[in-house]
């Protein structure tokens, strides 16, 4: 039967599932927040759908559910480093965020490097969290090799998400968050579960031929968005959020895991920038000037990114988060069986 839950009720239910599966409070609370946020904002591909993947990775021993992230005491400059200690990226981000924000306000810009983490979540919760401190943000990470470079025929790059946020006074920030592949891998999995064909141009099969079959796409390779442009940006993310921070690239992640059915293990890079510091001594308020730009975009009838997500958030906060009967049954099953529910 369909159920309507408040954000906090859903978050607590998810946290309980993770706690009963053996995760500590630090890991479970952080993961439950980001998954419940996905449902609240209408992002089904990063909502409760992700719980099984988290538990599967935990059961396979590829993530440490009792990890306590550690802030590197030597992080005394613009680079703040947090070691996730083999746990998930989300609690490591939450630990490093206050330090990152303080450094960016002091220095003008700062970077949070997260090493040795497992990642499964969208990036918009993180850029929004940085923007809440009045800072612009860029966030990126590799994944595992599932995307063929333009002109290639085999998986090499990750879906390599990239997100940006700009703070807006008294309203939601300007935010975009997208994979550098044509679509997120989770979208292909959702098409497979629904028995729906993929749009043309999303993927190729294992022989390098274009396909609209989700099964063939998952066994083959996804394509970068925008052809060579997306391929180049995906490569940039491998360099900045893999090579530069001393962590795994997408091919190395796949070698480590041996499968794409588990959440990938790698690093993450978060950049925070202070508009006031960068605009110091110049005419005009950077926030007011940004609003002029946003207004001009909307005056043409265009839509700022994330507006549908923000509208879904407001609706969910006012009316509750609606789960289908199948989704409720899934949560009940995971709560009852824990890791035994995972093949």
C-alpha cells in the first residue's frame, strides 16, 4: 500500500536499515540523509533505489561500515584532506566541510580532498552544502570504467559526475549536477528494470555497436555527452579527482572491484571559492550581478537548472514523500532481512 512519509521519518527508516546491517552511526546517519534527500527532491535514481547497492557493497567487504573518517592534521593550508578510512564519502565530506568553508573564506579558495572512499550519491547535496556557507563550489569524482571515450569502443572513463553551485541570498542556489556520460548509469538500470528501451545515442554493446537495449548497454559501454567535449571533461575529472589527489582512476577502480554491481571506491575533489574575495576591489556586488544574469536567462523563457528538483522538494516538505507499495515493501524487506536480503 502506498505510504506518505515526512523526510525525517523516511531518513530514520533508512538509517535503521543500515544500522541493523552493521553500519555505525556516523556512516548510517550520513547515508540516510543523502538517500532521503534524493527521494524528497524527486531524484529516484539516487533515492531508496541506492540502498541495495550500499548493502551489496557492504556484504562484499568492499566498504567499511564502521569506518570513522579522519581529518589530516597536516591540512593547514588551502588543501584540506580527509581520509574516509575505507568508508563512504558522505561522512568524510560532512567532517571536512566546516574546515573547507573556513579556509575558503580566509584564503579566497580552498579544496577538500577525500581519499579512500566509496561513493554512490549525487553531488548536488554537497555543492548545496558549500553554497549554504555563501561560497561557490565545484565537485567532481571518477567512477568505474563504463564509458567509452569518443572514437573508442570499450569502457575506459567513468560516468565522472561534475557539479557546480553558486549561492543566492534568500533562495535556493544555482546548481547543476550531471554525469559526463550521456546519462547516469542508474538511469540505464532503471530502464532495464522497467523493460524500457534506451534513447538512441546513449550506449553501445560489447561489440562496439550502437544499442537501445539496457542489458546490452550495461554489458557494453555508455557514451560521453556532447561527443569529444564530454570525453575531454571526463578525462579532466580522471586527472583532477584521481591522478592529482593520489587516488584511483576509473579503470583502476574497476580492476579493484572486478564488477560494476558494487559502489565504486576512489577519491573526490571539492573546490570552494569566495565570491567576495575574488571580487574584492572591483565595482559591483558579485551576488547582485549574478542575479542580473539569472534574471536575464529567465526573461528569455529559459529555466535555471535544478528548478524541478527544488519544486519537488517544496512539495515533499509540505505534503510528504510518497512511496509506492512496492517501495514500501522493499524497505520492509531490507529492514527485516538486512544483508540476507542481498544476493
